[in-house]
C-alpha cells in the first residue's frame, strides 16, 4: 500500500528498509544518530538499528569520509552525511584523492560501495555554505557518481540504487523541497537506475533540462508559456554524473532547441557540459543556440538577495520564449 | 484600520511556536513595542512585541496553541476608535494550517517550507506511448540554416547533397535561385528599378494618356525566354565586318539560273555552311552548360535555328541536321521554314531542338546587333545587311560588299579569344568562297 | 595491504575506518598504519587519531620520525616535546621508541597489537630514527644538514646494529652476510627487470577500473581512441 511522503520521509524510509535487508550498511555523521539529523532525515534509525550501526561522530568531515573509505574497504557499506554540501570541502581531499580513485588505484582489488549524502542547494534563506550548489565540482571527477533527485518517489528509488551501487555515489538532496510537497511512495524497495534521466513531459518546440528543486520552477514556467503556444519537453536529469546523454540528445533532434536551467553558478557549470554534448551529437539539428539559465558567478547571496540568484519561473519562461523565437 | 499581525520570523530557523501566555486581552490599548504574548519555540521562549499602536481587536489563538510563522495571530485596530467589535469566537486557524507536526522541522539554519501539497504520483517505467513522430527535418549547420532564412527558403524542403543528406550551402543557393527564376525578382543593378518601384511609378501615370494592351501568349513567352537567357548567361558580343565581294559575285552568277529551279539563293545558305564548318572546329559554340552537374554538353548534331520575324512575333524554326544539307538544299530549307512561319503553318516540333541559332536582322535593314542567345544554347550569330562600302585594299580605296557579323556568346564557357577566332574562321570561309568548297 | 597514498596522512583515516569496521563486524583483526614526522602536522592525523580513540578502533599508528620532512627538521614541524606525547590529547597511549632497534620496535608493536586485539583501542608509536640518504634523487641534503650529524647516525644504523648483535651471539657470520646480500640483490634486480620488461600499458586498463562498469562516455572515449590508433592518421 503506497504511502504519501515528502522527500525527507522518503529518504528516511529508504534508509530504514535497506538497513533492514543489508546488515553491512552503517550510517554516521554529525548529529545523525541521537538527533536523527538536523533535517530529521535519519530520524529513528539509531533507535531501530542501534548505536553500532548508526552513530554520531566528532566534528570532522575529512575523517567522516576518510574512515568511510576504510570501512568500505573492510566490507561494510557506509552511508555518511555531510551536514550541508558546503561542509564537504574539508573532505574534498579524501573524496577526490581516495573515494574516487581507490578502485582504479588498486586495479579493481578494492572498491568503495559507499554513499555520501548531503542537503544541497539554496532557497531556504540561509547563509553561504548552507545554500550552494557545487555538483559540477564533483561531477568532473572520474570515479564518482553524483545523483540529485527532484521528487520523493525518485529520492527513495535513487538512494536505494546508490546504496546498492558498488561504486561511491554522492547523493545531493535539494533541501528547498525537502518538505515542499508529498507524493505517493511505494512501501518496500525499488530501484531507479543511476545514469538515467526522466522525460517528465513531452513537447515539440524546445527541450528544457533541469534537476533538483529547479524542476518544479521549470514546470511553473511551462504553464506560463503554454498560453503562448509553446510546447516544452522537460527532462529531469536526475544523475549528474554519469550524464544520460541520449535523453536530451534525442529530444533535441526532435525540438531543435535546448535550455538548461540550474541553480549553480554559470561558468563551468553542468549546463556547459550538456551544451557541449548537444554540440557533439546534435549539431545539425539545431535551430537556435543551446542556452543555459543559471545562478550568477558569485557566492550565494545572503537571504534577502536569494530570490535574485535562483532563476524564477518568470525568468525561465522568458528565456524559453527567447530561445523558441530565435 | 485593521492591522493583521502575522507571527514573525524571529530567526534561528524557527518555524512555529506555542503561545504560553497572552499578555493582552481583547479591547486593551497597546503601544508599539509592547509585548502581546509569550511564545515558546524550539530554541527559546520569547515575548513578541507589537509593531503597531492601537486596540486589540482579535486574538486568534488560545494559550497552548501552536502558531506558525506567517499566521495571523493578533488583529489590532490602529485607528484607536473604540470599536464594538468583540470577537465572537477566537478562530482556530491552526486546524486549517495544521502542518505535519510530526516533522518538527528543525533546520539549524534557514527556513525549510513545509507543505501538505501532494503532487502527482510518479510514472516511472510507464511505456512512452507517444508515437515517435518521424518528422522529416533537414540536417544543416547553423550557418546553412541562417543562409536559408536570409534567402527565404524553407530548408526542410531541400534535398541535401552533403554527407548523410546534409543540406549544404550550395543546395540552398541553388534552391534560392530556382525560386528567383520562378519569381523573377532579380535586380541586375541599382539603376534598374525594382518591380515595386516600377509599380509605384505606374500608378502615377495619368490614366487618360495611356492605353493598356494585354500581352499575348507568344509575347509573354518571348519575354520570359529573353529574360531567362539574358539573366542566366553572361553575354558578350564579338563583331566583325567581312569583305564578301567574291561571294556576292558568285551568287550573282548563279542566282538567276537557280531561280528557274525555284531555288531562292540568298546569302544565308553560305553563312549557314560556313557556320557549321566553324562549329565543327569550335564545338563549344554548339553546346549547353549543365549548371546542375557543372558539365558542358557538346553537341555532335547541328540543328540550326533561324530566327524569323513574323507578324505574331519572333520565332525560331529549326533546320535539323543542317550539316547534311548542300548549299542549295539549305537554301530550299531556309525558304520553306521562313514561309511556313510567316503563314503560321509552322509546327511545334520545328520550333524546338536547335543547337545554334542565326538571326538575320539584316534582311530588314539592321547593321549592328547584340543578339540574345537562344537559351540554353551557348552562342548566336547575328547577320546584318550586306552593303557596299569603301575599303582600303592594297593601299587603295576600293568598293566592296561588306557583311557585318555580331557573335554573342556565353562568357562563362567561351573566352574573348575564342570569340575572335570564330569570326576569323568565318572570315576565311566567306571572304574566299573557294574555301567553302575545300573546308566546309 | 593498501596501495600507496599520496596525500600525506590521509591514509590514517582509512586505517581508522578499517579498524572501526572491525569493531562493527565483531572481528578481532587489527590495523597498522605508518606516517612520517611531517605527516603529524596534517589535519588528517589529528582527525584520524581522534576518531580512533573515540570509537576505540584497533589501530596502531606508527610515526616514522626520521627527523626530516624533505628539508624541514622535526623541530620546525611542531613545538611538542616529541611526537608520541600528542597521543595524550586524544586520550590514547603514546610510546617513544628507538626506531633503529629492532627488538624495541618489536616489543612496542607487540604490546600495541595485543591491546588492540583485547579491545583496548588504538596506540601511537613514535619510532625515533634518521634518514641517512636524501629524500629523493633530486634532493641535496647538504643544503640543510651537517655531514657530522649524518656520520653520527650512521653508527646507529639498525641493520648494522642487528648485524653486530647477531654476530656477537654467533648466529651469523660474514659469509652469511655476504651471501644474503648477494641473494637479496639478485632478487631485487630480477624483480626490477621483470617489471621493466613488461610491455606498454594496455589501453583498456586506463579505462576499465574507473567504475565497476564503464559509463557510455568512457566506452565512447575508449573506442574513439582505439579507432584513432588503428586508423593511423586518416
């Protein structure tokens, strides 16, 4: 019987159910055990599975990730949390130097079936480090996978896939929509494949690619442009690395136009990669320049300035129109 | 004026609070800054100050109730009038906005909006039943697309000649030209008015001073053909004067006797004979340029068109395989088709298929000419009136019969030197008629 | 045995993690990990020891204090009296040992391993030794240390000491030393030549260990590159 959950609850359920069927899964990080996480994502896990498998650590992100490397080598499946994605930077060295490379360095002898979870993205009127989007940084590192869900259903299915993946996955949770809406989520486990985007709706005039919390804003924009007779094909990327190229390439072959919408800063963001791929694979089908609508190349602004930074549905709608009318 | 006081965001990520104690009653007067209630939150118990001065009109929560940021929990009348409004009931807004309290939304920092909105269930794994419409779209680079746009051509209608059927710039230009020729909107140079400019001027003409004559079909056809020829082929004309005194004498000697055989011996048969001889040496004058395939088609047959003036207009009946006819036979043929044309007895098949055309405006009296090539041929020979003129021969002025020739040709495939050579060869044959016997 | 870790001290956290996992799994294995004197300044050293103590991980941390981090003498590395003393801050025992004494090292390590096996947690061992040679072939130690110092330490060379000890006890003789050296040299040379003799890298090897299964991007890049190599320059 399906339950109606928001994203926090969906992720929690994924963890609950997977820990039940796989004893090698351990969950740890700052404040995840007793308190259940500052966003309550890991609530009640310790109660159910005990301190050995769900525990709190000293405040040290590098060690949280570094020890997870050791644990994974030693046969466990650690799911560690970075309290905010902006706090993953102290662990950057461990992530880039070891998490991403252990399989390659050991020629396949050791692999790291671990997950690093973190709330990411802006829109909750919080400071920098609590609002930034740096998925591009990690997406560029060979050996890592980066996943960003946009709905509760997807969050659960993708997290389960991430947990079961024998390679490390960064599971970035868009905190702005942690509780913004609910959705039917089946009880019991199910997997949504990593590396597969989703065509949320079909359209003829333009392909729009987005992920995370931005998907809802794009959907609002799509309603706005419907009255102007513009039909949009919306693709939720879901996996940032490895990117599902086929999804939007085939779409662009049909529509001839593409717009990427993301929160992260413009320069060298994931939008740039998508556009390059479109260039490589669908050049002759283009009827307008591939475009991206993104955050500015600035540090994430303080709360009052937030609404300028994150593309609004109005801005998205206007950009869609501009591209279609090129 | 009613001021609805919403529970403010007091920071620290506080989303809601519990009213532990009201510090005012309905009807109380308060000043800005006075505390209205004590509220307990996750982090702290605090007093909430009033932002307005006035009278408390409504309290929308009870002690112990949970209120959320943004909820209206107090209504203040800022005008200060003692209103008779006593709240009938303290509305319990909490029931409406009852958030999922079990979440206890703590965010440490920031404000995570909680809502009980439910979105549509996922359609993961649902077969995409949409027919993959096989839209036939042209493959083309952005540069090509822009070119098509600029030239007003629908790129999806063009068959591409590039790899994998890609539409190349050349394809677009060609399609555009075909369009142009059909529409005939080409302007040759700025001094020629555009069709629209001419239209405008047309309208300015006073009506009673003009007469409008609808064009006949033939006239229209001629107009189209002339335009097509002149606008497609870069024409150039070489001219020369030939001293045909000896030919003149030759004709004089035989024309009377041939007349008895009902043969009208004009100069044309000789000219035709000479022309064919030269064409055999210079086949490019007897050709057609295949623009689509970038090839020059040399014709090994000699169908000579003879431009003829009729009362219905210009016609070009054709003498097929003229190279097989003797001068006398040519004379007969020329006569025959000329008469047929003038009497409107000419058949369509006789008006087609020429590989080279000769136009004799001299018969009417012209001397010089810049004839227009009979498209899609590559050259045309204009023959003017033969007149007697004084010339210098052996350092002395003598009388001579002069035949003016004007040779227009396609400068894309024939250079100036060739044009001159053609006429030189004509000269050799026609100025020494014995050469016709030997070489033609 | 884990592969080489380039970022200094980062491996200590892996060791702690492996140890923590042993506890979670209820296994009695212990982990031994090494770091240089320079590495003790790194944040990862601090975090790893802290975690190891908090979680009672069965890890033996061995500092090979050879007095120099390339050109930086130990005294510049930290103001602490020695490196073993840092253990106190984390709540785990630290021992300062003569690193050039085989038996001392053996005893200290054995005790630490037993502690760990008994569930008593991690130990920090500082092996006090000396880097006789240069840091690398491009390093010139004469720039930052006195030859006199080096000569003094040569006398304390652990292999030399062991050799003398065993000879005194009559357990080995010069011949044995000579033969063993020759044998070992042969071994090393043979291994060296074997590795050197191996052919060029297999192109696939560059790609296939990035993930369990190659992504479409990787497969495309690999096949494109192979096509380039096979096609010459078309």
